[in-house]
């Protein structure tokens, strides 16, 4: 409900139910992030245990018994752990799943809270998923958000995230000569175009 201000302008108040929805969304994202961190930590511990158990052996083997009672050996294989958490280093299913989780975070938290209005000085592209630079920067921002909003980051974690990660990322993405420079500059006229990249020396 709005109230008249002293200078005659109306004060705008955000409806309480919108704030409740945002708080609920943030809480859900934090919970999901913690679950993912726990799963990642568990998988990392298991991988470390496997590697520690394999030290000093040329090859890990498992022993089985044949119908005749003779012992047989067979190599034990384990799924390869990803060599990088950088999204552009992933491929196939791993990339698709990471991008889906990132998209949910961007749509449910980043844009509703920090999106601001689209203008010629602050362009945006609804098809940001097709801009590799945007995907890379937003993914890095999301990884930092997971770490710095965790309770273990301490009381200054969120402030550090805003200062060192959010502000520089949005500055790079939404500058007129950034990756969205040829995309939407007016919310009523959606546009998407990928800018040409410099040719490599071997091209």
C-alpha cells in the first residue's frame, strides 16, 4: 500500500507476498546448493579413498572365485572424475546438467534481485545461454555465490561476493561493448545476435 510522501510523490512499497516469495526462493537455492556441496564432498572423499588405496600398486584388482574354486583377478575401474569445475571444460551430460542448475539460479535469484532495467547503457540478452562468455562469467559468479554465502564463509562472505564477484561480472556483461552489445537495449524490442570473435592465427 502506498502512502503520500512529503513532497507529493508516492512512496512505493514492495508487496509483502513478493518478499516472502523471494525469501523462499533464496532459501530453496541455498538448501539445494548445500546438498550439491555435500554430494561433491562425498564424491571427492570417495575418489581420494580410491586413489589412496591404489598407491603402491601397479593395477587395482578384485578377486573372484570361479566355479572350480580357483581365484581369478579382474581390473577394477572407476568413473573418471572431472578435471575442472569450469563449465566450458565440461561436455555432454555434465555440461547440460550444470547449465540447467545455473539457469535456475540466474532466473530465480540473480535477475529478480540484480537484473535492473534494460537500456542502451545496460543491455541484456534473454538468450544468454548462447553467449559462451556470458555462460562462463555467470557460472563463475554462481560458484562464488555458493562458497561465499555458506555459513563457513563468515559474516563478510556476502559482502565479499557483492564487491569482488557480482559487481565486476555485471559490469563486464552489461557494458555497451560487452557480449550483449548487439542484443536487447530496450525491453519492448527483444533482440539476439552473437558478435564476431577475432580470428585465430591458424584460421
